C-alpha cells in the first residue's frame, strides 16, 4: 500500500544514511517528502534526497515561493512523520512543543504518527534532560527507534549511533500498518525487567535486563486489541511500555523490585488473564538476611549468604487453571538443549530462547541491546528459528505465531 512518508533530517553526521532509507522506501512504492533543517544541510545536500525521492526538498518556513500554510499542508499530507537522525536539540524542541522552523511547525501541526530515530554522543544520549524529553515524547505516543552501540564519529565507543537502515525502514512501515484486532478477546499477564536483591541499606544485586523485550510484547499486544496486566521489575535504565495511541486504558502496570514482590503481584493478576508471557529476568538467588544498615568496608574477604529466590514462573504455572504460558530463556551455552529442558520442566506452551553475551563479550541479542533473535520452541510442534531483528519486530513475529 502506497503511503505518504515525511522524513525530517536534522544535523547529525549520520544524516547521509537517510539517503538509503529514502531510496528503500521509494523502491517499496511509498511517496517520500524530505525536510532538511539548516544544520542537516551541512551533512547532506538537498539534491541527493531530491533525486532519490523525486520530490523537491523542503527547508524554509518563509520565502517568496512558500505559502504561509505550507507547514500545515505538509502536516496533513503525511501518513507518518519521521525525524531521523534526531539530535538532542531537536528532541528537546519536540518535547517542549517549540515551533521555530519548518520541521517543528510540521511536528506541532500534524496528527499523523511520529517516529523518532535519535543519534548523538553517548553522554548526550544518557543525559537526564535527553532521557526526560524522550519519556515525554513516548507518553504522547511517539515511537522511538533506539540508537545502536558502537564506535561513534568522535571516536568514542558507546550508545548513540543511528539505528541500522533496515531497522528504521521496518519501524516506518510498522507505524503505517493499521493495527489488527486479533487479540481483542485476550487479557494477558506480562512479567518484565530485572529483579533485585538487597545486600544492605545501600547495595543490591541485579542483572542486565532492561525490560525492553517485555515492553515490545506489551505494546504489540495492545496494538492488536489485548488488555495487558504488566508486572515490571524496576532498576536504573528500565524500559516501561508505552500504550499506543488510544489504548492507554488497556494497560495496568505494577512496579516491583524483588522476585517475591513480582510473584505476589503476578499471582494477583492470574485469575483474570488468559495467558502469561514471562519475559522477566528473575534472580535465581537472594540474600538470606540483608543488612538493615550499610555494611562497612573490611580488609578481610566477605562471603554473601544467598538462598534460592521464589520461582515466579513456576509459582504461576502451579497456580494456573486454564492459562497458556510463554516463557523466555537467556542462555550462554547449549541454547536449544537448555531451552527444551526448561520448556518441559516448567510445562510451558511456548519458550523463546536467545543467546546472551558471555562475560567480556558483546552480542546483538539479549540484554541491553535493541535487537534480538533466537529459537521459538512450541510444545508438540516444530521449533521456529527467528533471525536477529529489532525487539519491536520480534514481538510482532512472536504474536503472529501465537495469536
């Protein structure tokens, strides 16, 4: 289906990559209108994008050949507005509702979905101001294509690279698709994020989970009509699900910290749901007796006394009466064998297993990355291998397989 896609490019070194995005979208039959900020023109010329899109690039808000309502016309024309790459400055302007150039006036005037792919230095990305602006935009319904990790233009290594072109194209097309209602009769329980175990008054143990996969599963479920009961283990950097436009009433979110709190909250929701999706990375062990005060540094070695924590998924499965169960397994070794064992021992209907990085290594799947891939095991049916893709796309594929 042909759609009208407005792509606003801002002043980042990665602006040149948008030529590939525009080229791919036009090959797929979409109409693409590019808007360049003044800073963006320092990195990519209008002629490149005009040639690829077949439409004159827009940049100015005023001029002899520009009508006073051109920003309104473009805002109404667009089926989706894409800001990519989005700088920290533009994120701030969008979040605050400032409108002092063509891009920001279009963004303020449009009712079309807004998709943003940020790119910047890691320190700028992680700054509380930037993260606060992103959270504001998410709450308003904007979709964010998170930046990738790697070597940045400045030579530093960290998160901040513009997401890969295929991921941006996929996110744009996903934003254009009208949501289905194949899950309209479903209420689903999703557990997500890490759990923590306090050591003393100021220290605790946790893992690398950010809850991003669980958020993707929840958002896709709501897009397709489901009601979501969401139990989230919280820690620094955790990702919370953002209800798609018009679906906020379908999301009930409870935040917890320990495995015991997660089990209690999840069990309370169990009677009202038809299925359980357990994406949470629950600690297998907890401190036997956390100190109520801060433990002081000592010269001698210290041994932490740890005992098994509650098995959240096991407790839910034992209490279930009619629900189906979908588990996740993050593995470093023997992925399919370990996953098969878990599928059987937990009596699950589905289990998605993916590799995670060993200590000192990095991987494109698992914790703290925007992509994932692995193998879906299904009780009594053939397994399905799923290649590495964005967690948003993976959530869609998984729901397609179980819907």
